[in-house]
C-alpha cells in the first residue's frame, strides 16, 4: 500500500530532544515539522541559568531554547506552534497528528519528544494553593516573592539551582529535604550550604498547607521521629516551591508504546519503540538521567534512526 503523507518526519516537542532531532533530520533532507505548544526549549525555559551544556559556560534556558529553534529552522525544519490533540497510526504505517479542531498532518515517521512536567509532592493543600503560594518554577514566579520567605522542597540538582536563584528575591530560602542529605552534585550543594540566605531542614516533609484565601500554616513532619509540627505565617508572606522530579508526558501515544517504571517510554538504543516508525527522545523516555545534554543526544539518535527507517520503506 502506497504511503500518502504530508511530511517525512513529525516531531512532538520543541525542546532539546525535539530540535536536536529536527537538525539531524533536516540535514538528512527529510521534510520535518516540529510541534511545540509553548516556547522553544521546553522545560529548560523555566531554568534561569544552564552551566553544564558543553561549549557554553553559562546561558539562560530561554536563550538556549531560542538557539535550538533558530538552528533547526536554518537547516530547513519547520515549527508549528500548536497543541496536538491526538495521534493515530494508519494501516500503511504512517501517523496522523490532529490539531486546531480538525487540522491533520500525516507523517511517515514520528519522534515523540514531549518531555516531562513537574511532579507534585502530594501534600494536603498543594493543589488548592497552586498559583497562590505553591509554585513549580522559580524563574517564572520568583519575582512574586521579593523580600518574602520561601521553602524549596527537594534535594536534587534542580532544587538546589532554583533555591540559589530564589535568593535573588526572597528574604530567606529554606530547603526542605525528606532524607538526611542532598542528592545534588557536591559542587552545587557546597554553594547552597555556604549561602547566607539559605537554611536546610533535613529529614523533613511538608504534609499540609492550610489557610484561607492565601495559605498561613505549614505542617511539617520530622521523618526521623514521625512528629508533626506547625509553623504560622502572615498570609501572603511566604511561598513553597516544589522540585520533586518530573513525570513524562506520554498521553498522546500510550496506545503505541510500552512504559517503564518511571512512567517514561521504553525504547531500544536506537530510540525505537515497539511501534515501527515511532521513536522517543529526551525526558519522555524511561531513562536514568534527564538533562539537556542527554535529551540532545537522544534526539540525534532518534532522527538518524527515523532516517534509516524512512529510506527503507
């Protein structure tokens, strides 16, 4: 059966993985469309400073995302700023992507690079006060907490980096870590511990946030003893920033892939899923390390594999 398609390759997501794939695909002369519903760069646009991308000593996530897009489009890839509503798999092996209430694009191969979203911790009141005292993005919301106290939940690299960034606004930053030590690299941990505006609550979890229109009470639990205690604040005088990991965004393709224990899409070393012509790259994959550099690497491999798949049709 002849495959009637609009483009060779469609890519879901305009982050490091998606645009890396677009660069490799377009350079291989594949007609390539990237679908991005927000800003180029994906999750990295919420990061104030990136200091571990090879060749670039320091750059904002937003600027790096723009560079990704510019590079990909300079090679011939196209970006469509729309939200894809559904993905279907045709009998001939092609893929349909539906968006804008009925518009459809058909591609010979599909790379899913939809990334991951911040994971909630699950304390009582977290959802109630989201946007009114609870945030998941220091770059987005840090300015709203100028001269206020903030609590940062998490002991990983993201929590430490964002905690340091929040010292530019907050009067004080308290790191709330459920274990007895950080999980971040020692270099960034040393910077956190040396900062005069930062304190740490080890072996501690937040179990409830309560109040009226704005929160005023945090209930903490000492994880070593199981004891809970409250701290009271003037409403609007503090905020909680959650950095407890991410959940891969797989909803559009769950019928065509297998998921790992972390919720990510399972692939082989070629980034191929169980469905021929469907590849996954970046934070949406089931993987150990979710970083800009690993996402870009995944994208390059996925695009190369997609090229080989398309040429063999």
